[in-house]
């Protein structure tokens, strides 16, 4: 994790809320899988991205969690989390990607505890009625490859970053929570279909911005939910000559456990929660077909390898 995270007690939280009460904040409430998360920020750019990114929660709904962005040159980049009130204070955060991921992480804490609904840091699509997820450590191609899959016929994007899972009988049920995606400026360099989208996005100082994929893929290209069938784990390991292979649950679970379940924004990592998450992923993997794809090739080669898992390119074709 690139920022320091500490948990705080009620006294420290009260002290910080008193400080924040004197700041003229912009604020907005997001509906994150039914959880109301309210953002407080002085940055109009950050607020614009937040409202473009998430579905809006009614102003009459009281927040279940709060995220305060605090500019304080006397301290370093860090986050302070009051677990009891689900309040996070972000000091000197200028990267929207971290802000939105922390909001999703707080919502995930609430859903884990109260409803048995678990967050997954991964991309998810519905392709002709079959759920497909890509789960991977950073810099292994998760976002690039998910947008590549969206180019296929009968493909619908649920999320390119984060979703929530309910286990039960049959296939796991998954739901996305982001209205639009926080995309990289170079996505159009990889997949030319998205060049018109990139032209319409205002990018921040990190080269990322909120994009509405419906502008290029059609109004029905984004949906909220599906049932999951394929779990595809990605890695980038030049020492391993195997490009695609099917995994048993135990091996896949170990890979995920060793990488912190591929989620650098997990806010609470005590032994009880880690055990719960491990058992959740065991059930999730058991209910799906699981594969490992090694993304050492070009994006096009990795895309071909992923599509081979989904039927060898016969059933799954690209949009013309």
C-alpha cells in the first residue's frame, strides 16, 4: 500500500471531526451496493470525478460511512480510520483512485460484517450470459484485458475494478457499484475502439479520468449484475513458460492469499477477517471454473489466451 493507514479511537476521531467542521467542504453521497458513503472534499475536480464515478444516493439517506479529505502540510500522506463510526480521514491525498478505492473498502467492511457480502478487487463482465472475472495484482493487465473482453459480441461490463459477491446455491451472484470507470489515458493506444472515448475524458495529474464506456460501446454495454462462471487469475512471470492452465481451488486460493487477495485497499486485516475472507474465496472458487493466465506477451496475445479459456474463439467473437 502506497499510503500509511492507522486505526484511531473515538477521541481522535472526535478531534478530527471538530477540525473538519470548520472547513467549507463540498460533499456528496454515493450508493455503493446499498451502502451510503459520503465524501467531503475541498477539490472541485475530485468531487466531479466522484459524482461521475458513482451512483448517487438520496440526500435524505443518512450516511453509513464518511470519507474526509484533509489538506495538512504539517503531516505526511496517510489515512486514519475510525472503525466504529466507519469514518476515514485522508491526509494530503491528491490521487482520486485511492479515494474511491478507500470508499469501496469501507463499504466492503460494512457488507462483510452485516450481510455476508464480500468485496473483490477485480474486473467483471457478463459475456453472453456467463460471468467472467479477472483478478490480479497491480500491473499485470487486469484493466487492459477487461476492456479487451468488452470488445466481444454480447459482452457487458459490470466493473473494471471492484465488485461484491453473494454466495448461495448455484453460481455466485455479483454486483458492481460504479456507474462509470476511472480509465487510463492510454487505453485507446492498446484498443483502438476506445480512442473516441479517450477524446471525451478530462484526465487528472495521474493520467486517469472518469469515462463512460456507453459512449462507444452502446447504452446497454454496462449492467449491474451477473452470475459468475469463470475466474481468471493473472500473473506476469517470465520464468514460467505456461501461458494458460486450469487451477484447482487450493492452488488458486494460495495465490490469492499470498497476494493479499489482490486488494491493496483492505482497511481491516485482523485474523478474524482474514479467516472470513479466505473461507469466502474458497467457496467462490469452488463454484467457478478457475484459470491462470500468464500475461508476459503483448496485450493482444494475452487477450487471445484469455479468450481461449472462454471457448477457443468460436463462440466468442469480436464486435466488427
